[in-house]
C-alpha cells in the first residue's frame, strides 16, 4: 500500500462513498457493479485465509472470478454502518463493520466481523486487505468449507 500526501476531505468523502457502494452492491448481489469499483490492477488480500483459499488475488478479472458466485453461497441481509478511520495524509482508510446473513447450502446464520484496510486511487479500489474471522465461516458452513470452494476458482497467487 502506498501513501498519497494530496488527500483532501473531498477524497475522504469519495472513499467513504466507494465503501458504501461496495457494501450496497454486495447486499444487492450485483457483482458486476461491485467489481466496477475496482482498479484493473487491484490486489485483494486475505491475511487470515483458510487452507486452500487464496491469500492474495491480483487483478480485477481474477477478483471477479473469485467473488462472482458469492451471492449463491452466502445470502447477506445487512451490514452495520462502518466505523471509518482515515489515515492522515493518505488515500487509505480502515473500516470496521459487521454483516448478517445466511449460508445458502446449510441454512446456518453468517455473522461476520470485518476490519478492512482499503486503498483508493483515482476513484477505484487499488488494494483491499480483508481481515475477517475464518472460524465464523467454518461454523456457518457446517464445518465443511468445501461447500464454499465448490464452483469457486481457487487462485493462489
């Protein structure tokens, strides 16, 4: 992630609006609109990735391949209002939020907490680090994350 010393309050509002759209498009299950928020060369990282899951996905096309079937696996109902922390003199924000949903295959609830470190460049997400609790996912998928991997492309880059 890089720093940008030319950040203004307008940039901060734009970044917050991008995050709002990110969450809205997930709830609307519109992955085409969701991926439009990303830069062509974006990086999506999962520091707490489970075995057989990617730790890093590079490039908008690869991110889309990974996420496009997400709404068929987890039906998200709502996100809490994110608590946003702006990094001084930077185009990076940190967002804390929760979601509620249900795993389609198991019918079990999905209640996840996220801390996301998001870098915005030229109005697009260029780097997203997704800190989430994999134990919640394992429990919600009935202890079998193979259900999540089915119909997914595993990208180990």
